[in-house]
C-alpha cells in the first residue's frame, strides 16, 4: 500500500520537473554530461524557485547567497500587509517599530544605507549591482493596510499632517508597483486622490499591461473634517431619519411622493474648491474584476463608482458596497421614484458639475448602474402606460393609518421612513388611480428627456454581490443584474429584502426540462418522471434578516443540494418577541441542501454578548434558535458529509450528546458555539469545554477539527509530540524511525537534548535483557540492594503512548481572515 502511494508522488515530481525544463535542452544535456552530484546552486533557476516557494524563512535564505537573494526577494515583497496590534497593547510598545514608516520608506527610497555603508568601509570598491537601485516595489502583488484601534488609526487621518504624508508615500510606492494585482485600504482615514492617480497609472507601465484587478476602499467620516475617529467602545449617536410625506407610495422603483408634495430643489454646480470630497477617485481607475467600497457617506463617491462600473462591465465579477451607519438615512441612500428624478447627470463631466437632486431614481443601486441601465423606458405609441403591471404599496403614517380603500389619509405632516412595509400592508395595498397617472406623466417626461441618447439596457454579470445598509430597488434588481450568473449574495441591513426574495421566487420558478417535456408528449401511455430545471446558481447566501419569503426561496427556487454556504442571522427585528421564522422551519430548508452545505451559521441574537453577562430581553433573543435535540442529532449524524464550518447555539443538556457524536463529523474544521443555554452555573470557563473537545479528538484522531470558538473565546487545537525520557524510546515508537525522532529533537530545548542522550540500556536491547536475567541472584545476596535497585533501575516498561502525537489547546484571537463563520458572526462587511 505504501509503495502504491509513493509511485504517484514520484510520477508527479517527474512531471513537474519535466515541465519546468521543457524547451531547455542545452541545460538538460549539460546535467547528464556532468559527473558527480549537482549542488543546490547549480540547479536550474526554475527548479530553485520552486524549492524556495516552500521555504519558511525567506529572510535568512536571502542573506545566505546572492543567487538565493535574487530568488527570495520577489517572494518576500510579493505581499505588503500592515496588521495593527491588539488594542490592549501599550501605546509605547506599538510605536517602537512603525511598520508604516519603515515599510513604505523601503518601497519609496533606494538602498542608500547599503551603498553608504559599503563606501565608508571600502571607498575604492566597486558598488554591487544589486544595491544600485531599489526595485522592491515592482515585486508587490498585494498591498494591504488593515484597520486597527481607533485611537491609533486616528493619527493618520487625511486632515492631519501625518495622514497626508502617509498618502503621499503610498502614492509614490504605488507608481512603482508594476505587478500590483490587489490594493486594499481598510483604514477609515480617507484616501487621497493622489493614490487613485497612482493606481490609474498602472496601464502606463513599460509593458503596457495592467495587472490591477481588485480594489478595496473603506471611507472615513466626511461630515466633519475636524472630527476625530470615535473610540471602538463609543456609543453611536442616533441619526435623524429621512422624512417622507404622508401619502407616499412604494413602487418597484422606489418611493413615489403624493401629487401635493415635491422634492427639494437641486443645488447648483460646485467649483473644485467647494467640493467636499477627494477628486478624482474611482473614475480614473482601469477596468477591475473586484470592487469593494465601504462606509460611503457622500453621493459623489457613487457617481464616480458608476463611471468605473461602466468601464468594468465586461470584467467585473465582484461588487461590495456599504453605506456608512451615519449616512443610512440621508436622501441619496433611499430609493425614490418620480417624474423629475434621474439616476445620474449624464452631462456632468465630474461630480461637482451635477445639477440634479440628491434624491436619485432607484436610490444607490440606480446610481451605480446609471451608465449601463436606464430605469425609465420609452412608451410605444398607442400603448397606455397605466395598463402595465406595477405593484404599489402604501406607506402609512404611524399615527394616521391608511384607509381600507388604499387612499392615504390627508394630513399636512410628514412621517419618517421606517423601511420595508409589513406583508399585511403589502397585501392590502391597492393601485390608486392618481398615482398611476403620475407615473404616466413621468414616463412621458422621461421619453422627451432621453431622445438625445440611446436607452441603456445592459446587465451586470456578477458572481459576488454584497450590500450593506442599501435599500433595494426591485426595478434595478430585476433588470440590471443577471441572476443566472450570480453565485454569492450577501444582504446586511438592506430594506425591501423580502420583496427581493419574492421577486426572485416569482421570476425564476423551476420548470420541466425541454427533453422531458418532449418525451412525455411522445409517450402518452406511461409518462416518465419530469426533472425540473433550475435557473439560479446561488451557492452562498448571508443575510441578517430571516423571513418566511427567504425560507420559501431556499426550498422552492434553488436546486436541491446546491447551496454550499448559508449564514442566517436575525438581528434586525425589534423587541424580544418570537422570531418571524422558527428554528424548525429553517431546519426543513437546511435538509434540502444537506449534501452540499459546507459552512452553516444560525444566530438569532441581537448582538454579540458573553454568556451570563446580561439578563436583558434583547440579550436573550439567541435562545429562539438554540438547537433542539433532534436538530442537533441530525447535524451530527454524518448526513451532512461536506460540512466544514459550523456556528450554532446549543443547550447544555445536549453538550455531552454533541461530544459523543462529534466523531461523526470527521470533516469538520471549525466550530463556534457563541451561547450555551442553561449551564449548571452562572459563569463557566470556556477553556474547560475546549479541553473536552480535545479529549474526544485524542480518542478519535480522524477528527480534523482545528479551531473552536466558545462564548467569547477562541482556541486552536495543536498537535505536539510526547518525547518521553529518552530519544531512543521515542524513536522506537515512531514507525518512521530516526526521521521522526530527528524532527522531535529539532523542536526540543537544550535541557531536553541532554535528557535525550542515548544510553546503553535503551540503545542495546540484548544488554538490557542480560542485566535483567542476573537480577534474581543479586536479590538473594542482599535484600536492601535489591530494594534500592527496584527504586532506581528501569523495569523495562515502555509507555504505550510514548512518542505519539498528543493534543493541546491554545487560546488565540478569532481568525476572521481564515474562518468564514468567525468573520460572519459580526454581521457586517
């Protein structure tokens, strides 16, 4: 069996080597003619590069030899990541080494230190070629600035001198990054326009090839330039909701105002000095494959993003857009509908020249697709617009509800926009004739204003779509997005989400396959079984609001065993009442995808809290989705064969049931148990429960669990080797003999090396056996000596587990970057 496994490995190695040496006949011939073994440095460069790729310490390798230096440097500088330390670290310690300063100076400046040092000690020596200039930046493929504690990140705001200097250094370095593929700026400090201009210069490289394909930007608070970043534990200030006049109605496009109300007067064009944002930003970037823009608080960013989306419409695969929490109730965020509204200003050359209202047709989504899709359609002659199918939902006032006939109650006051109307209001809403006539007038106006240009009717063929705090316009979602291509969908705090699930369920109803229909029509006696054809390819769904419409969509619209990732949270409902969907209903939808699910998260809590930390009603909402015994037995039965990550809350009475059935989940890699209901004591130590999981894995080594999150702590399960009192016994217990023993000794300390020195008793079994045979004679001569010998000498017993791999747990921070369920538990992008 072992030889059968080794043979394919040798074949694979030979195939890799032959591929690397293909077309290099001269080098290959020289190797065969050479007598003796080749040294490491005499190997071909491609083979050396392949070996170095699997090396851990690239820095030490680069210092060993000039040839290895040239091979290691491109790998060392392929990624430039700034990761902030934990917020509990002392500020004095964090400033000892400023990675931003020293790292960027390495990319921007030449190797002046090396040249000056060599010239000082050896003035007449010819300078080395590798120190002639600094080309480290050209090796960077990913540049990333992560987010950190607000107190530290605040020092780099673009309104401060240090922030301006940081932006300038990054812009200088970005112009040298010829191979840059990914640019990430996740610090909410603001991004200078110089950086965007530097990224826009990527196509101007000497090879005329732009490799930049992914851009991730997190914006800062633009409301007050002098405002500082709020601490991480600060309580957010309440935001005044947008006021919508009473009598407004919700159409598939957005909010339609009553006839007696009007939108605010649009502002005029602005000069560059009056413009509140950085310019240019996204509008100058080359076509991308992935675009992520978070914490948007200005409409100007959306206008520039629309230009970039139009430029990238043939290549864009991933789109992530998030609105800032402080701007979630501004006018430009809401979806609007009306005869005088437009998506974007096509005549404006830059956002400052825009003269249209901040209330945009279709809201945020309408602006983003403004250069590829027009919401307004031309009305053919002789066709009455009022005959088209338009669903209108009345938006009632909290104090003056709508009448049973659907006519809004007359009142001069305004009502705040509260989000999605309830299903009962949507069912009882009727199309009032005055509203339809208003839409007809809007269509005629749109027809006259769009004569000068051709109507846009494009679609975004995205594979990933993630939205945060963005109200959904059904008209844009239905016609501007190709849902048959989309495979990943994330909706967090997005109003009108329930209408989206209903729309998708209505327009993508599974139908019989064409071949089955033809076969059934030809065979009238015994019709064969009809197979359904599903039109959607969704494999990833994450939402923070679970509704009956979503559950019906999962059960009826998606193909069985097609969903791979499902993160369901219930964070948006108010109060401590029962959830709109109980766990049993969600479980029925899960069973339909039991063979394909790889990652599963079920959480009905209002926010992340520790066990026993609070007894308020909001902090006990997580109990609504605590797994029942039957559901827990099903998940741990082994039916879900592909499950890799699991995040659920369980009852303590089922804890030992979970441990006993854990061996059925051999493929599980990560688990998160944020809440444990009805524990025997008020507080407990999560490490004790993690140790119990490690005990089960020790008994069942086939379990591959690596990370376990319990309550507010995370643990990593590590493998260690029990070396025992001597290296000889350890080596004997390993099937691989000296190789395994050498690996163990390599990780031992100096004291362990002294203790593991081989002795005659353990290294020579025959001598040990002869000494044991002479022991009875010694006992007869002197009993005291025999007693001392029994206490001091080894009786020859060897521990059965000596040298085997043992497990231990280590408390770590939650690996949000590596584990999807850890990252999704926050409920934000």
